[in-house]
């Protein structure tokens, strides 16, 4: 898969997730008590600028990953698309009410949902208008801010210097999520758990194809130079074992 195809896949899956989230906005839903949020004062400033802050945490590290390892970046896009689809399904399945308790979008009609979709799926209008703040109040389980930056760190940690930067960006993003009261605590915990599960499925589980040398290769994406690291370690261990056996004889 090329970078262009990976970006297209990521955009399409984001759009599908967004469609499910906006469908969910029209359903009346109850708000939940949250012990942790009750202890954290809400910052209106962080709530207002959370998308911009997320982009500052996400895009520089993402471009850095692309520059350092294109194949790893493509895998990140591929798996990120599946995480986005899963998020859309869990939003649809759970139907949680807004964190602040004000369900302003209950009963949202189809025409308004379509208008909101067109405004939010367009990156320019999504960043320059209030559409995301107005129409995305119940896209809760699980946290997209958390899952996207966490997945980026899972891939970026393989690269020296980029790993700590991506981790710091993820921690800062989670801090904004809590300080702005964007999500329930369970949304953040669920994001960690489900994102890691999808990552492991594609990188080391049944979703990973086996290459000719026995190394894991992500289905639908190209392999990177680090993909054969496990095979190299195994081969080195076998050579050491043979050398030790020869020395004993």
C-alpha cells in the first residue's frame, strides 16, 4: 500500500466513523457519574481549543514518522483506519450521553445531520467553524484523541528520539481530555485497551501475515526494516547455540 492509498483509507474510515457518530447524536442518552472528573476543574479554554491542541500533538510526530520510515507510517495509517471504524461502532453501540449532562442534539433531524457531516468531514471547515463543538457531543466511547495519539506512539516508539516525543504528546493530549472534560474516564481507558488490541491483532496476531522467512508482515501494507528483527534475533541465537555445541565437542 502506498502512502497516498493509506491516507485515502484513513480519510474514508474517518468519514464512516463520523457518520455513525452523527447518527448517534440524535438519540437521547443519559449522562454518567465520573469520580475522576468530579475532582478535576473543567477548563473552558482547553475545551474550546482541544482540536487545535490535538493537531499540534498528532501531526508533527506523524510527519516525523513518515519522514523516518515510510513503510511504518503506512502501517500506522492502515491500523489507524481500523481503529477509527471500531470507534464508530462502539459509539453507536454504547450511546452515552454528554459529559456535561446537556443533551442538546437529541432528536437531531436527518437534514441537520447531513449538514453537520459535510461541515466536519471537510478539514478546513472542521477547524475554522464551531461545527465539531456543536454537533459532536456524544462521540464518547472510546476517546479519539486518546486512541490516535496512543497508536502513533506505539509505532513511533520504534524510532530513536521520536518515541519520547510521541509519548509526551500523548500524555499531554490525555491531560487535555481530562482537563476539558471531553470524555468520561472509561472512554480513555477503553481507548487504551481497544487500540492496543487492534494494534496487536494486526502486528502480531491473526491479522499479521507471515513472510517467507517466518517474520510477521502486516496484511495490506508493506514491511519495514524492523519487521525482520525477530527473525534476526532468532538466527543469531541459533548460531550461538551451534558455536557452543561445537566448542563442547
